[in-house]
C-alpha cells in the first residue's frame, strides 16, 4: 500500500507555490476534465487500485438515503491493537482517538469516488483557474465566480479558499441537531434551522450593489430545547473579512431586540455548543484566514469518513449514534482517499485558542475531511471529522455529520445530524434579499 510519509508534491506545485498570486497557466487549466476531474482532483486511481478512478460520481433521482453500498462489509477494522500497522494512512488525531478509547475503531470499506456537482460548477471552476487570484495578502479573492477559485492550487491559502467556497447547493434550508455529548454519554440535542443562499441563487439573482464582497447569506434559528428557542443569528458572510469584517446580528428572545454581533468570528464560542467548539470550527473551518500562516504540505492517502449512508439512515435514533467518548463505530464508514494536507500555524502577535491546525481536505469535494487542533502548549487537543455524504438528487457533496472530539475532557460535539428530522436538507427553495435582514430575524424571534 502507498506509504503516505512520502507526500505527493509535484515539482510543478513547488514552483507554483513560490508566487502567492500566480494564476494557473492555460496549460495547467487544460488538464481539468482530462487528467484532472473538473474540480481539480486526480482523475486516475492510485497505483494499487485501492483508490479507483473518478468516473463522474453518484447522481440520480430517487431516495437520497438509499444506501448503494449496503451489501459491502469492511475490508478490515483499525483498532488500538493494530493501529501501528496503518498509521501511515491515519492522522495523529485519529491515532490519538484509537489510543484514548478502546471502544473507538475505524472500519475501512472499499473506496468509491461518488462526488458529483452540476455542470455549471465545473464550467465555473475551469474559468476560475485562469482568472481567480488571491488579494490583500490572501484574505480576499478577485476574478472568482460561483465556486472553487483554485482547482489547481499553488499554496495552502488557495486550498483553504477552495474549501470555504466549495459548492453546497447554491441555496438551501436544513433542520438538524447539534449535540454536545458529555464524557458519560449523556446529551440533550439542540434543534437548529438554517437558511443559506449564495447571491446568484437569490430570487432575481445577485444585486451588484447589495452583494459586493458577499460570499453567502445565512440565518440560524434555535428551535429546541425551550430554554434556547427564539434566539436567531444572521450573517452576511463577506469574502474579504479583513477589509470588510463578517456582518452579523443576533436576536435575543429574552431582550427582544436585535444587536450587531462583531464577536461572531474566530475563536468566539459557537452557538449552543456548550463551549465545545469555536465559531470558526463550524464546517470544520470558516471565516477569515488572516490569523494563521498556511503551509501546503502536499497530498496524502488517508482513511477518511466517506459515503456515510449507514450513518444517515432514517431508522436510526440519536441514542443509537451517540455513545460515551465518540460516535458509534458500527455506524461509521471510512475509505482510502487522496487529501490535500495543509498546516495552519498562528501568526506571531495573533490570538486564537488553537495555536496550530492541520487540515486534510478531500481532493474530490474540497471539503475538509479531518482536522487536528493543537493548543498553545503544542498538545493535540481536538479532532474534527466530516462524515461525507453525496446528496445525489441535488448533485451536492456535503456531509451528514460533523464531529469534534475533545481529547482532554472526553466530551465531544456532533452537528448536522438529521436522522430524526425528516429529509433534513432541502436544496430546492429560493430566498429573497429581505429574508436576510435584521428585520427578518426580529420577526423569526417573535
């Protein structure tokens, strides 16, 4: 099997990374859709065939939750007893989880490259390849449209921007639970409703005046438990958050008023998370990248959560999934995939509770799959995982759960679970600019 200590970093990548603002050449862009997938992954499989070639992904109408791989069984299961045998394809955080919990395991299944997106996203990525650039020391973008500005990335910042701008349906509404789980396994689910829209998917399309520097609009409303209901968060997510910080407002049900919320950023505590995640932990990373130095280490083959149809099963209850220390490994699925490895280290003079973060980003979707977080002492602290799921009825690769495990306290947080929430994600709705205003969240709060 491929030894991931030898990173797949090509000479061309090293040369390209010497210039932060160098655009992809026409010759490199021409590989998109040929030797590379339309969004920049290697189309071919790996040398021993354990990672197959990409052949268009998983698409089609019908029940998105029907498991196309239900008959498959694990090729093997990684436990604390045999972890050293597989450590070349595991992150330090995954190794630490195996060491800490004798109940934690990583069931490894055959790999399937199911990621698929609409043709307009593929077209945009190819156009972005030769037009998009980083601006303002990497804190902004120019020449970018739709999604994935850098399908042929030259540095760590370009990779993380691909994650933050990746395709997530253009417009969606989702109802899910976020669950802080205590060390003994007890939990109280927090039900949340969210609406998101990128400017081009608003009714009437983007407005050049209103939408300048806007990546997407976002409203988050807590629906349960009763002690948290009525609180609403509104975010206008800006592209360049240094020149124009994220615009955020909160409606507090107790005070019955809307307030600006400039603190909703960086390492401020996340909504209803019992202090188990930071604001920029949501989606494994979001927001301004300016507090870190971003180093692109290269590519690696890694066992990551993937094709998590079993975990998304509508017959499951949250008590089936959430166990002391971690999610139920009988319901998880890991596969070998190629990932981009990016190390983010805190800049001198900047403040954040994470001094270092190591990201592993799936090449087919640009979604962060695993992230290891280190504290100010250099100790491994939290391990994040995104359990990937292909919403094949909408051609959207996203997730069915995101977990953040605290190695020091034994607690963890799981978000985006929808097993008891009907269909969970709805990508068919369209919203208006007026749905993302302070007046709108005041009405929601009431």
